[in-house]
């Protein structure tokens, strides 16, 4: 693995990401939730970023764009579908495109649902994915602009990544996600064990990120729409994948 990751808290519950390629020494950011927190991370590490990858247009992911661009001359890269809503954007990307980021290939994965043009970035050489507000630990983003079918499609794409892929996500929502997950998948022993670990981490004010694709496949109900136990618990044994996923999302919205 060539990427070093500095993860830090921003705003109330956002994660910030500063990443450095150990071989080239080049640095990039993933989203810009808050200039002050990002500047503290840069000063702490001494890593000065050249690139800012944007996953989607929501203010808590682009608030620092222009200030950071002015400070560092950053190249801002973001989804083509949301270019008009991303401050300072220089380059757009689309699903399936592979770009060079800090000397390492990054594959762009269109992951709509939370927003219509949301993208995730997968770095195969380092085995890392940045999924922002699509895939959380034990959850997925609210459907502000997309449909359950859109988000299900995004989950299916991410499920195709290697199980060992390390996943960095956008918000510290994991404790609440765990409590909800147990309501739809109460007999899952791996989930119960993970929920206990999460409770201990949060009691110590420690982050729950990153996770892995494998861990989410085993415990995240939004990646387990096909699981017979969840379907039985929902009374939807013979329902379509789309219907099961939509029901889980609806229940989470009301939780």
C-alpha cells in the first residue's frame, strides 16, 4: 500500500481525509468539509495538498473548496453531473474513468442515491475506497436526490470491490446505524459483536472509520437485502431486492 491516510474530525460529525503517496510524496484531499480542521491536519502532518477530490455537492463536503484552492492552488476534481454546484471545480469525472491522483490510479465509481451525481473513488493499488455519503459503516446515505433503486445499484457496485478493500466514509453515524441495524437483523452474531465494539469506541470518543467491504457485507443491512434472515424479519421473503432495500431505507428514515 502506498497511500498514507490522515483522517480527522470536521464540523459536528464529518470526517476529513488527507492522503499522501509515500513513494511520490504528493498529497490530496477527499472533500472539503471545513477549512479550519483541514488546515490543522495539514499543519500537523506537513502534507501540502495538490488535488482535492470531491464526491458530491452538499455544502458540508465543499465548504472549504475556494479557500483551500486560494491557499494551495489545488486542482479540484468532481463529478460531471454536479459540476455546476461544486465551487472552484477544474476537472470533471464520470463513472468508470480512471484518473491519476498523486501518482496512483483511481477509479471513479458513480454511486447515486444520496445525490444524483455522487461518485466514490477506488484506489486499487492501495486497496482503498472513499465512499463519502453513499456507504457508511452499517448504513447508507439518505436519499435526498435519488431513489432506493439508485442506491441499491450503488451498493451493488461497491459490493463488487474486493472484500479486503478499506473504506473511508463521510460521517460518524455508526453508533446510531448499529442500533438500527439490530432492529432488522437481530440474529446476526457478527453484527451484535460489532455493535459492542462500536459502543466501546464511541464511549472513548474514538472514530469508527475506516471499515472494509467485507465487514459491511457481513453486518450492514443496506448490503444484505438478499439475506434470508433479514427478509424473514421484515416479512418480505419473496419480495424483490428493490422492495426489500426500500423498506430498510424507509425504516431507517423513521428510526
